[in-house]
């Protein structure tokens, strides 16, 4: 784009004092200097736009006027683009372009790959997977697989069922990997050396529990004794009295839990 200096315009009348004329002249000069320093906008747009027969590396970004204005494309498989622009799919999907593979992202969503978010919906947004322990394809989700390897978040699939449901697994060892399974679980901050919940590996599962406690009671000069009809009676302490064991009735549910709201955990890919 050819950016030209601002033309001299007769904006100053003879009635304007010299100081004001000099001020306007200085502003005019400064604006022209700024224009000359600007990088032509068309060059920036051209550099970022999809181009045919161009070599792209993993992580390269391109834009296209033929895709929705809120999208961008990120290279997930390096290669050389084709001679004609591909038809861009919807957000979260991939397309092969020559030897390049692109994934379409929504620029309005700045969530990084691997981030876990909670949705008040049974359905994930485009670009996310449910954290449900499913086996997924490494080729279908290359950015997520690269992220979990780089972060050391992967355990063998044989170890995963042994209380490592918060981790990713190696899947079949070649073509798949397993997602964390956070369904029905509370999230607890990792101890990280504080000493509150030590000895825990990140991503490890912990069963419910009740803190150790006791219930004091007062002793009375009476004993429970068994009657012939199977019931219990209270009698004074005598040499014939017999100690019996009594249990309180069960109360509560299958777990100890606080108040809560059910949400869906999803993973950005």
C-alpha cells in the first residue's frame, strides 16, 4: 500500500497568530513522520493470510477472508500448502491442505491447549473434549497429545486404573491416548510441599473419608440383658447380668460430601 504524506492545506487564515500557525505546522510535520514509519497494512495482512505453495511449520498461523471472521488456522502438521485454498471447516476441526494440516480455532476463545474448564451443560463447546476417561486418537488431537507429553502428564494405561484417573494415559501405546476421568469428582489443590495432603501425585485419585474422632458417653449403673423373647431389657447390675453389644443404625448416604453443583469438565484441544 502506498502511504503518502499529508498534503499542505490552507487551513490557517491570516487572522491566526504566528504561535498557533507554528503549532499546526509542527503537528502536520509529526504526522507525516509517523506515516513514513508505519509498516504498510497490506504487507501485514499479506504475511498473515493463507498463501498457496508455501511451507508452513507446526504452530504457524494463517487467516483467510473465506473463513468466518472470528477464526484462525493453526498448522498442526508441517508441510507445503496446496495450489488452491481449501474449504475451511468449523471450529475444532482439521483440514488437509497439500501436505499441511490445519486446525480451525475461534480467536474469541483464548483458552490454551490442555486447560480444563467447567461447563454448565452436558455438551462441550467446539474445540473441547469431555474429561471422561475416553480413548482418543493421537492423530485427531495432535496439539493435546504434544502438550501432555511435554508436561509429563502421561502414565501407562495399565497404571491409569489404579487411582490415576486425573492423568492422561499412553492408551494403546502407538495410536491412542486416554483422557482424565473427572466425572463425579471434586478437585483438590495439589499439596505442593505445604504438608496438608502430602505424598500425593498430581492427577491421583483419593477416596472419601471422615476425620478420626470419637463420641463420649456417661456410664450408668445399669446393664442391658437379653430376654428369652429376643428383646433387650434394662436391669440393675447383678452377678447374673450379661453384657451385650449394641450398634447404632446406619444413617447417611454412600459417601461424605459437601454441598455441590454438577458441572461438566472439558479439556481444550
